[in-house]
C-alpha cells in the first residue's frame, strides 16, 4: 500500500470512527443534525453503525486491499446521499462542505486502491 493510500485511509478512518461513535453514543449535535436533514433516529443509528463498519474496513484494508476498496466505495455512496440531503434541505454550500470533502477523499482513496 502506498503512503498516499495509507494517509487517506487513516484520515477517513479517524473521521468516520469519530462520527460513527458519536452517532451511536447519541451525541446531541448529530441527533439535531440528522433531524434537520429528515433522518429518523433509528436510521441515524444505522448510519453510525455503517460509518464504524467502513472505518473497520479501512483498517482491515491495510492487510486485505479489497476490504478498503469496498469501504471507500460505501463511504462515497454515503457521502453522495448526505450531500443530496443537504441540497433537499436547502442548506448553503458551506454546510455541505464537510460531507463533500469526505466524499472526494473517499473517491480518491477508492480510485487509488483500484489502481494499486
């Protein structure tokens, strides 16, 4: 695994471990954020579980590349959905920027993993 892929994987792992853990723990900012986007509480918990699973897949990917590729593709799909929710909620671009940035990083990671 190249250094660039390793760094991208670690950045994505840290971001989604934090986000998924906070969702599962029921952190108020993420609950209100989900409510604003129209995401029901049970679905929000499921999203947290998927984020933690993706982080685990990225970690496993250091030894088994297909796991990291699958996790990266899953994160791309999730971030596209998140940006779509922001657009539907008529949020300004600055509010959707974190999801967009993480989605772009996940795309870059998936492409690099597929080419490696």
